[in-house]
C-alpha cells in the first residue's frame, strides 16, 4: 500500500492540490491549432451527444471537437446508453490544443529523446461500466501525433494516486499523465489516459480506488473510444491497431488488470503491458498496516481510500461495520471534494491514527487474517474483494514488463517481485527490471527509453531484454 505520496509534487508543480479547471493550452506553450471548426456548430455537451451520430461517431473528416473552453467536458451528457453495445461510445470531445514539434522537443520530459512530431491534445467523455452492466460516463485525455502519420500504435497510459473525486483526474491537470504520455507521443505513438470513474465526469460518487476490475474496465473502454475517434486533426483510421497498456503506481496495478481483462472485442491487438512500480503487489502489507496505531497521514490515507473505494464499488459491507461514526459521516465529503494532498491533510488532522477511523471489531478481524493465504473469514465480504485487487494472477500470451526502482521506499521492490512470481506461476511471459538508483518518482524518467525500445521490439514480434539489471529482490516468504 506504499503507493504514491503525490505525483504532482514529485513533478515539481507549483501546487499539489487539484485545480478545478485545466490551464489554457496557450499557457502550456501550445501553438495554433490551424483548424477551421466553428465551436458554435457544436451543441452543449450537457444536453446532447455533442454533434456525434447515433453510433457515437462523427462523419469522416469532420472537425467534431470544439476548441478548449467551448463546452463543459465533465458535465454528464444526457444520452440514452445501452450496454454492452455502447461501451467506448464517445459522448463529447474537446480539442485542448495543438503542440508543435519544436514545443514538444523543448519540454524537459522528453529531454535527450528524438522527437518525431508534435501532438494534438483532446479531452473525451465516453461510456464505460462498473460493475459490469452498470453504465458510467468517464473522461479521458487523448494525445495524438500531429502531421497525419499512418500506422500509429496506441498506448493506454494510466495515472497514479491523485485522489478519488471529480476534480482529481488528468483531464483537469495533464501533468498527472504528461510524464508518461509525452515521451510516448514524441516517439510517434498515440496515448489515451482515463481519469477513472468519478474523477472527471461527476456522477455523484467517488472513484473505486485500487479496485482492479473497475480500473481495468475504464481503461479498456478508453481504448475503445480511441479506436472510435474521428476529427480532422487526427482520426482513428491512422491507428495501426497495435496496443499497449502502461501505468505507474496505482496506474501500474490498473495496467495489469487491463491486461488481464483484455479481449479482442476491445479492438486492436495487445502486444504487451508496462507497469512502473505497480501497487498492491503483496497483500501481506495490508495486515501490517491495519493496526490502530498506524498514522493516518501517508500510508493510512491510502488504506482508507482503498477500503472506501472498494465498499463504494461493491455496495458492501455497511459503512458502520468498519467506520466509526465521525469518519462515517465526514469521509464521503472529504473524498469527493478534496484531491490527495488536501484529503490526506484533512483526514490526518481530524483523526491522526487509524484507530480513530476504523472500528475496533474491524481492526481485530483484520489482525486475525492470513492475507497471504486469503483466509479472512472474520472480514466477510472484504476477503475476496480486497485480495482480488492484488495484480498478476492471470494468463496471457502478451508479455508484461515490470519496471522497478531499487531505491523505492513507497512501492517496495520485493512487492513487485511478488507480482512477477504470480505471472510466472500463471504462465504469462514477464520481465522484471531493476534500476539501482531510481526511486518511486524517478523510475519512469530513468527507464522510459528502455520501455520504448521494448515496445518497438514487440511491434517487430520480439521481446527484447532491455533491463539494465534484473530485479534483485525476491518475493519475501
């Protein structure tokens, strides 16, 4: 559960809280978009399908996405939704800006990299589900290489811990995914980055934080949306059909669940996944943390978020069975309204330890669990659901690349080794790389050139050994 203190702070952003609105592309160094679309041609996204056809697709060649600020991309579109046929249906889109090749090359996130193109940045609202059969409107960013290239591979890029509320996703602050997506798009790939349910489009709840199935479904449907996308500046017809999943921390765990849940109906051909420091690698950590004296600030906040997200998604158990009265009353508002830094501060100020949030009976039951063996009868429905969010227990022909900083003190290297061991046990090809000097916040930048080489190799039908060294730790007994 030692996941991510906060990605935004690690990237040196001026403020770590989540803003309520994306900064304008001009402030980010965008060039002119060169389009001729009149935003007045597109109806308000909150009351229509935003100019899309009944199938959720615009006419070929149409500039269907209005310019930044023309619509509220997070307002739930009032449209009839039928599942499963509408999964991935685009309900609204917005063009956030055009970034030239020169501007992209000047970005420090791609320093030292050969930049092949500029890119177009879009925000999408699309249809997903979770649990299966329950529709949700979800938002995502689409990074698309500019200049009309053909044969473009697609990478679903999945963000780490930023919060659980509707202001906390990358459509509000692209820096949450830029550090992964920009090197990828500079290499000539496209990237789609989901907010996850309730982290952009506000449907009244909170994100199902660390619920692997929920994250995986949001990712798969974002991929479906990308394969449906049509605009004069970039069109899904330019995609090659080659598909990768990639994510960091919480997003690394989510990536492995998308890998697990993928099937050909999603579209494209899955060539592999890249998980940087994936969360929840060893369930035994939960038993160590579930103690009355565990500080709420930091790891305790992650745990409370995970428990609340799990309960919200599955609808059980009753909140009063595990939360004390004060937290039961106040947690919903804090988790909905505050992103990670503000939320963690509020929780730790109100209740400095987990013993002031969780009931004694719940903590006692947790201490009697063997999380490794999955035997927690006293926890009732928590047992299968919590342990079901531990990644790596699946079989796939597509390989998984696990990338871990050996100096990471948030996601420990031995927990990533446990994921590698589970993949091996299930017959999924895997490779676990260790980077001696990288920690949780530097692992992506330290390894991105190697991961791009690995993806290029997968496109050629090879699985290259790109590790500077294998992961040195093993899954602790």
